[in-house]
C-alpha cells in the first residue's frame, strides 16, 4: 500500500467509524461498541431510508468491511507506532478536531522538521501494517441514488 492510500484511509477514519455506528442493528455487534470512546451509542440513521420494496437490502457486508477497516487502523496505530508517532497520527487524523503538523510541533514543543519526520515514519510504518486493505475494499460508496425514484441510469460519456 502506498503512502497516499494510507493518508486517505486516515482522513476517512471518522467516516468509517460513523458508518459502522449507523449500520449496526439493535442487539448485535456489541463487541465493536465496547471499544468506542465513551461507549457512544447512536440510533441507525440509515434505518429510515431503507426502502421496503428492496428485499435484498443488507448492510452486513458494509458493516463487516468498515468494522475491519476501523479495527485495523486503530490496532495498527496502537501496536506499530511509537508514542511520538501515535500522538502525531491521532492529532492530525483521528481526533475529532484535527490540527496540522506545525500546531502539533508547537503543542509538543518540538521542531517542525522533527514532527514532520515522525509523521513520515508513521505513515511508512502504517503503509506496511495496512497492506491487507485494498483501495476498492476501503471505498465508501454513496448509494443515495438507489432511494431516489426519479433516478435513471445514464451511460458514462
């Protein structure tokens, strides 16, 4: 996996986590909820959008895929990176309010080039650890058009 793909995975981490929270059904997948910060519980947003006429609508594949991505990212950050690298990755990508490398350097009272080097080393390490995740597997596909009765397929140009 290349470094750009790792960066995209990290940038989309909160979207994956949000999708997992909303794709779960009541009473199942409690193992995932146990790992969430503050044991956050949300009602599934997509439940209201499920069309009654599509009998094969099943979110279990998306749930399993996104759960795997979230767990792999969290475990790779936790087990592969050292403390300095973890701090940078969490503050730049995983925290709710992300900050840039210059702000991280100011907070840590370190030189900007040192923080940049740690960031590059962390991305390189994560690229090796997240190798099993392919680009197609990690893509979040927007299927809102399926719920629009006015939508018709148009052949790409």
